[in-house]
């Protein structure tokens, strides 16, 4: 059977699509790049903002136009919160809600799933086939918090963690397939293990993966700030753990944070950033911010923007608030006008671009290891190899060889503001 897979949204959706691809392939099916080649299409949708739901609907229509004969299976947060809106779209043959997502492949093929046993390890081609550089590994789903803007808890339910031994086996399997980097993801990654009665679950998971797998690099995706104690950062004494933390702040104003029901404050967040920077040299810290949350006055935004500037993030995702159905914030009075949201978003984007450049330029002249992930083009001088340093600086070099899926040292030369990346010189022997 030929299957085309698509996703929108977060890294968790990406990890789920990656897992489905591996499951289909283990069952002997083929993943195809173009929808026109497929008999089955799977779409993992997103509902985090109104734009995301609009894009999900647009993608579904586009896929149907590309291949009217293919049966489309729709899953993800949008399918969970508004199944009726999706069921009427042309070509949609099946809806699978988030609780049934793990069985999606079986529902389509009718075949049972294979577990990550030892047999594929022996068969695996370790040469680093295209696309096998960085894999997303889902370790938990759902969240027990109640941030008032968040539709994810409505769409994905309470937190539940995968068994530690199962995750370690999956990372071992990925390393044997030739992946160089695994990224642990979850809706609320920092709560890994809490539902199993283990408050130190994530730290133990990281230690076990590093001790029991050969994966060259391990990266953590988004971590809620209140889940982390300063000692957590001692894990980074192991250089295989990538020096990148994504800590969503959402607002830099305590009053807004309280209305959002975020369990952090300016003071707590500042202390956490200081602890991380003191323990992890040259750590890249990125964040998310929402502008135009209900009741965010000009004064609150000014406080927030000043704090964001002080935090000097190496990267920032700025979201314009949009009310999501079923959330407490959607019912709040004092919704902010779209013009104000656009203005605030533009201001923070400028701030973020300057901070990103500042972080990258501080690394100028350093020798850092790069995982080369893909080829961005070619010139007469060679291939344009693109990748990331472990502290998440996007880099590019022109080299006569394709370096994809190798980790090599490289000297960071200069920052290209238009492309938002560093040009580097690989230091190959
Ligand atoms: S911590 Fe808050 S924002 Fe994150 S998933 Fe849970 S409720 Fe949503």
C-alpha cells in the first residue's frame, strides 16, 4: 500500500507522523512523497490557533484536489475538537481521535503493529539514508495543567507517559537505523513519569537513554519552566545532551501570567534562566510568547516586552492570541483588537531577530559540532550543506561532499541576517 503522510503544528505532531511512517514501513508499506502517488493519505492536524485550523482545512482540500481517489484519514487536535467540521470535507474517509491515534496504522492496514524488537537492529542499514538524521520521539501525551488559553488539554486530555523501557528501546532502534539525533517530545514533557508516581521521571529517562543507547545526540523539546529544578541542568555534563532549552514564557508580566494560569512569575523565570546559564555553557534558550491575551493593556505589554528583552532569548516564537473554543480565556472580557496584536507581534519579532543574531554572533570563531541534516542547493564550488550546532544555531557551508547525517566540527564564521543562519567552515580531517 502507498501512503502519503502530512502534519501541521508542533513537534509532537511531527513525532507522531514519524512514528506512523516507521510503523507503515515495518508492515511492508511504502511512504510516498507526493499525494498523487498515494492510495491512503494521513493528516495530523493542529488546532492551537484559528490560523492552524484554517490551514488544516486548506491542506485537506488541497490533498483531495491532488488525488481524488485517495482515502484521507484525519487525526490530531483539530479532528478531536471539531470532528463535524472535518467529516464533511471531500475525500475524508476516516477520523481517528487522539486517544486512538496509536492504533491508526492498524485501522488503515488491518495488520498488527510490530514492537521495537531486536531483529530490525540487525537488519538496519547504518549508512545514514536520506531523511534519517533527527527523529522525534513522543514520550508522553496530555497535560494536567489548565492554562486558560490552551486548547491542547481539551484536545489531548490528562497527562500519560510511555513506559521508560519502551522509549529507551525506541531510541536504540533509531540509532541502529542511522539516526544521529533523537528529540524527546510531549505535550508537557517535563511531567514525564508524574502519572507513574515518579517526580524525577524525565531526568531518569534522559540518564537511561544516554547510558543505554548509542544515539550521538539527545535533545529535549519544550519544557514548562515550573517543572525544572536547578539540579536538572547538571544532566548537561554529558556532552551528548544538546545545549538547547525551549522554555515557554507566554508573557513577561506577572498580572497577565496570573490570568493565563501559568505557574511561573518574572522572578521565578529569571532565577531559572540564571541557573541554566550558570550550569550549561553557551546554552541556547528559546521561548514562546502570546501577544494580545485578553486584558493585556499597553502597560502590561510594555512590562512583558521589557522582561523579554532582559531575558535575551536566542529565539522567540511570537503568537497572536486567538480564542479557542472550550477554553476559559475565550470567555474573558477585554479581548484585544487585532490591530494591537499585530503591532505587538511586529515589535517582539524585531526584538527577537536582534537577540537571535546576538546569540549567534557571540559564537563566532568557535569550533562547534554540527549535525548536517540536508542539502539546500548546489553551486559550482560544491553542495550547500545545512545543519544545526548542538546549541541550535542553523548553519550552512559549501563543500565538495554531501555531509548529510555526519557530525563534524566546524568553525562559525559570520551571521547571515536574511537567511538567519551562520556560515561555517567544516573542519574535516
Ligand atoms: S502546560 Fe499549559 S500550555 Fe502547556 S499543554 Fe499544559 S495547559 Fe497547555
